[in-house]
């Protein structure tokens, strides 16, 4: 061992151990945080492509002829599918550019409609994703977003059709608020049970989901049924004054709700990171013992967090009713409540991340419809891709080893959850 | 004489850290080698390499002059290397015999366990080394000191020649520690060799034949207790001169700050763990609560700080009855609490240093206006405290979880002591910290006392209690069995009290014990 070498080792150690102020924190933290989700999305799409290839009949047929042909067919299949996905989700670039050059307003709108429709699809995801993210940040696993969404939708619908004669600037917000309140109530119950009796919120929110489903079924086929629907479980159409306005004539559905979602996301970010309430929620969520030590009331925090989370979920239901569906039927949600758990995780439970992840999901969903039409690839492939992305986000070690990323030195921004039967 | 074990140029790198830097070490047959170093110096990494849990990046291991590769603990034990872990690896509901057999079972013909044979071996080993262990006892019934001896028997049963002890005294009373040292002596007398990992200087002086000091991954020196003293060892360990003794003047107790009357507290299983305790703390004095861990200290502290409800009794703080107060009400009266488990209770690890520094006061002016957090003020506060309390952190935004243990504790100390407080409850304030941090935190606590704060110090480290306290209360099985002024009493005396024995001779004057009571 030469002296020099030993000194070098010590120098390095000194550099790393002793005065980290000069060495760490040189990289932008955001890139580090976004790297895993971005790579997960890329990997998800690649694996999706493989699935498209191996589930395609024509690829097998081509491989039967020759290997080269097999590969070229596989690539063209994947190409067609992803092209359809892209044009379905964003739009046809050529058409968009032409439309921009021309002065046909209708053509312009239609060229950009796929993109706008993706945003429409994203809107309920944003609300629902925020609901789950807020829960996670507060140490609660709100698995009842779907039920809260249904109750929120029902409340918004009821206020939307039953009250007449109000001006739009009162009626619409009122209906929206009613949705939020309904969801909040549905979140409050399991929150209260958790805080007062220690009943686990996962169990109780699942139970509340079933109550919500059956309750709305009864409402829609009973007290809230549309006159003359012949027993179909569907509500009356809401008043014009309760509608969240769409910006363009039909069939373009892009509506104000998207911007309301962004505003709410901003509000949640502000609440969580800029106010004492938010610090309160996050402290209880991250370390309930330290929260108690610091003199916080975990009871209050849990109830508040569940109610707020429920309110956000209720908004997801309300916005779908008031902006898109305009009446309530049982097929209201395509699993927003459950996808939202994935969204919150992919978005690292941060409002900005949730918005981005929601737009991704909305876009994929929207594009998948066209992909199914053009290349007869089932829409379920998008579910698979979403699941793969989620899996990689949840198990970042896989992504790190695939792409040879170094483990971040800083403690990862983890999601802290009180385990089953743990803290209560 | 060739050493029984030799490490040559052992180097281990973790991403971004050089944990062991070309370490050379040799262990002779029949000696006790102390491996001294602060937390995080690389002692554990080195021993884990020896025990087969890590592979070295460079360097070689020689046992009896033969090069060996150790890929697992099984390899290690096959080479005659065994380890007594700090936290015992025993199954409470099994007997000693069953625990010792586990993984190396003696069997009869048809594959049945041969408990008799194993028990006989254990008894033989126990008698041979004076371990006094009954093979048929259940682990759960045994005191900690005996459990540790079971761990030692496990190794001897597997015919280990080299025994590694990883901070073995952390869980023991002083008496049990003395017992252990006797056993270690008898082991080496019978030809075993021992590596003894510690950061306690006194133990090194007491028991080691040779000392090697590790600092920041490198071997910085080798000496013998005869040639060194505690001061020089501490300096080697920390890399600078260290004040081992806190400058502590005579206390000047003032008015009553905290009084506990007939307090009884139960744990969550409804066992009485604090049993009818009365205690008083005056301003300007430090009252130390000595006692082996788990004798009710935790619950006593929880009750005083409002974290746990008491069954009966009364707690008064600054003249107010706070028995039914919430933690926040108690804090707002002017009480501070350095909790026993800093990571579980005292900090929110993923939060920034700045946020942790206002964990108890974030809702008040000037840190918040209404519900709006004033981050500029919070940051300014953080920067000041980071400076004042010498918290080594990249910046105020760094998550507390990525700081070292010593700096995490400094964050808590800074937060609690920077408030205008009249009463401080410090529960194991230096647990697991290195010499430098201990020195610093002790000074801060004494300084707070001198400012007129009443301090209740709870620690299972008798040295710490004797070093800092003006009065010492000894807790044993939920009761305070003695309160004595810390003047001219011996460590042995307190040690006996900690074991529940009330000595007939009340106080034996032993000046050396008081002066040398450090670390």
C-alpha cells in the first residue's frame, strides 16, 4: 500500500463524509425524481410492443414463412398500433400542421380534437389521483375513491337537476360543491372510524364502496330515476345552469373542468406544502409517533385527511356529470377510483406528479380507442401497459438495474403507510 | 508466533463511501484485541467481512497462516470464527439447548433430536468456562446477561476459536458487564482469542490486551492499555483532543420545577410499570434517573411529557397540575423533551432539517401567520440553529434521515434547547453517539442547567448519569429505590441499586470512581 494511495482514499472519504455541503445537491433533484417514472413509461411501452407482437396472428403466420418476414411483420404491426395510439391520443401531426396553416376554424378544432379529448379523459383522473395522493401523504390508504366518486356524482346530479331557477354562476358551483360534500361525507365515515376505533381504513373504505354502489343503484332506479326511462337506472338530465361549460361545439367535449382540476391540484399543493394544516397532515402521515410527540392530534388529522380525500374523489364524480355526461348512469366510472391509486403512486404522491400521470393515463386511454379501431388490438393492452408502468414505479430497483442507475444517496421520497393493524 | 487471524489490506467500498481502507489487523492466540472506533468508523463493516456477510473488494484473510475465503457465516464458523451480536439471535420460547442446537442439531438414528447429548455438551462447556447456564431453562426466563452467555455457548458449541463481541456491554448492567469481562478473561486463558468491538474507552482500558483504533475506515493506530490513557485513545478515535469531563460546577437549585407524586402508570398490557413514584426536580439541577433499560423509565418520561396517561398520582409542572395535559399544553408551559428514540419519536426523517427544527412550534408566530407557513422565517431559524449547534448538514433542505445519528440528535437538541424552556426531559440523549457528539451534547445540557433550567436526565449509561447529575434516582422494577446526591458515591453502589440490591453500607467514598466516571 503506497502512502499516496492511502492519502487519496482518505481524501475521498473526507470529501464524501465530512463536509457534504460542497459535494451533494449539485444535481437538480427533479430530474432524479422524474427519471424512474419516465424510464418506467418507456419500458412499459416497449414491453407493450412485445405483447402486441406476440399476440398478433399475422406475426405468427409471417414467422411461419421466414424469420426475416416474421420480424418485419412484427415491426409493422407494432408500428401501426403505436401510430394509431399516437394519432388517437394527440392527433395526426400532418393534419394538425395543415389545419394551423389554413383558416378553417372547424378543421382546426377537429385536427386538435384527439389531444383535447385526452385532456377530457384526464380530468377525472386528476381529481381522483389527488384524492389518493392526499391520503397517502396523510398516512392513509383511501381505497374507497370509487365509492366516494359515485356518491359525489349522485349529489352533483341531484342538485343539478332538482334545483331550478338559479343563475349558472351559482348553480354550477353549487352542484360541484354538492359533489365534493357527498364525497367528503363518504370519506369522513371511515376516517372517523379509524381515528376513534382504530378500524382500518382499507377495510372500511372497501365496505363503503359497496354501500355507495348499491345506494346509487337504488337512487337511480328509485327516487332519482328519469321519468319515462322505463325502469332504466338513469337520472334526469341536469339543468343547463348546472353544466360545466364546454369550450367548443359538439363533438369536441373539452371543458372548463380540466382547468378546475388544475386549480384544485394547485390548491392541494398549496395546502400540503405551504400551510400549517398541510405540515400537520404530512407529519401525522409520515411519522405518527413524532406527531404525537410534537403535540399534534392524530385523530383530527386522520378525519380531516379522509374527508378531504373523499371530497376530491367526489369532485371527480361531479365533474364527469356536470361537464361530460350531464346525467348519471351506472356506467359512470371506468374504474377511475382504482386507477387513481396507480396514478398517485406514479406521480410520487405529489400534485404535479399526479397531474402529469393523469394526463398520461387519459392520453393512453383515449389513444387506445383508436388503436382498437385501426389495428384491432384490444384496448386491454393499455391496461397491461399501465400495469407494467405501475409495477416498475413501485419497484424502482428493477428500473435501476435495467438502466444501471445509481441508487440515490438521499433518502428516497418514500410513501409512508401505516401497515395493516399497525398504527391506528 | 504466527497470529491466529490476519487481515491484510482489507478494502471495502460502498457506492460513494470507502468503508474500509486497506485495513491490516492481526490477532494473536489467547489475546483480547479491542477494536475501538466511533459509530460509522467502519468497525462493523470490517467484522461483517470477517463474518462472511460482505465480500472485501481487496485484501485477504488468513486463518492460521492460511488464506481463506469467507462467503457466509457458515464458512466463518467452519473457520472457527464466531460472533456474539449486539442484539441476540435467540428464540425466547425455546430452551437453551434448543437454541444452541439450532442449525447444528445432534440427532439420533432415526433423525430424532438428541437433546440429551446436546444438553450434556452445553453443561460441559458451561462448567469448563464458568458460564453457569442451565441447558433446560427457557430463554424468556433468563436475564439479559445470561442470554448473552447462551450466545457465547452457541459459538463454543460450534468450536469457535475466534470470538467476535460486537458492543457486548450495551445491554448489560455494570455488574453484568464485569461478569462478562471475567468470562472473556477465562475464555482467553483457555486459549480462545477475542476481538472486542466497542466505542467505550473504559472497557478498553479494563479488558483489552491490545487496542486498534479505526477512524473513517482506516486503521489509525495500535496501542496497549498500558501505554495509553483514555484521553489519548479518545483523541485517536475522534482525530482531535477531546474533553472527557464536562466542566460542571456545583449546582444551585432554585424553586421547584417539576414534581411527581405517587405516580402509577401501566403499559399497554395493563402491567404496572411505574409504581407509585414520587420525584422532584428543582431549577438549576440535573436529576439523573439510573436504571437498566426497561424498568419503567420510558413510561415515566411518557407520563411526564403527556404522551401516556397515568393511572393515578399527580404531576405538577411550574406550579400547574399537568396530569391531564396534552403534550402540546405541556410543551407550551416551557417544557422540552429529548425523546429516547430519536428516529421514531423525535424526528420526521423524510422531512427537511428546517421543518424538523420547528416540529413543535411550526404553528406559532413567527413560523406561521394564520395557517400560512412562513418558510423564509423557518429557513432563517434553521440556518441560525445549524450554525449555533454545529449541525453538519449539506443545507437546511436536506432530509434529516440522511444525516448521521449524531447530527440527527443535534437537530433535536437544537430544537428543544433553543426554546425558552424551564424544564428539560432528556431521555438517553447520547444513545449510540460518538465521543465528539456526546461531549457536545453533555456540555449543552449542563449549560442549560446553569441557565436555571431543571433537567431530568434518563439514561441506562451509568457513566453518563454520574457525569452529569447533581442527584441520582435509581429506578428498579417501576420503583425509585433510592435518591442520592451525586457526591462521593461509588459506581458500584449505584450499580448494586440498579440490580435491585440496596446495600447496607449507604455510601462508600471512592474518589476515583467519581473522577473517572466517563464514557
